[in-house]
C-alpha cells in the first residue's frame, strides 16, 4: 500500500507498545515474616520511647508535687508563726497585717503551683495511655507474628518441598 493510497483511505494502524504490567508484590510467608519482623522492631522502639517519656513525666510530676508540698508547708509555718507572735504580743497589728498579706501571696503561689501540677498530671496520664496503647499494639503484633510463624511451619511440615 503506497502512501497515496493510505492517505486517501484508511489510516495505517500502529501497534500498541508493549507495556510491562506492574508485578505483584511478593506474597510468600517468608516475605511476610520479614515485614512483620521489621514492624515488631519499630513497635518495640516506639514502646521504649513512650516508656522513657512517661518515666520522665512522672519524675517531673513528682518533683513538682514535692515543691508544692514545700510551698504549702512554708505558708502554713509562716502563718502559724505570725499568729503566735501576734497573740503573744510580740508584733503589732501593722506587722500582723503584713504577715497576713504575705501569707495570702504564698497561698496564691501554692495554688498556682497546684494548677501547674494538675496540668502536668494530665500530661502524665496521656503519656501513660500512649505507652499502654503502644504495649497493646506490640502484643497484637507478636501474636500475629506467632500465628504466621506457626502457619509457615505447618505448610513446611505438610509439603517440605515448598520454599516458604
């Protein structure tokens, strides 16, 4: 067929290029076991970091609680001392009013410390829940990995020629 005939009538058909279809990912049990091992390692790392973060949060919370207790005890001691001095007539009413204002300021500071402690407590609880979630995820991953390993052993026991 010449070019003149081709342009006059039907067009020449091109052949479709061969396109390589994407291959399926490896679905062997050994491949799945490798993927599961990697996932378990990642979950173990996440669990460890969550545990360390929770421990650090608890230590900080404990320190804040000790500082709060010290502040409350100092305020109470100051107030007891100021009242005792006033009632024993060692100080005047002006000094007692100053001590009363200082005690009120110390109580406000202790209240602010208590609010900070509560915020830290909430953060600590959230970190504990994160750690518990990571621990549960690792337990489930271990269980699934064990099931997959047992399945592989069953297949190999039934047909030792297969390479799973």
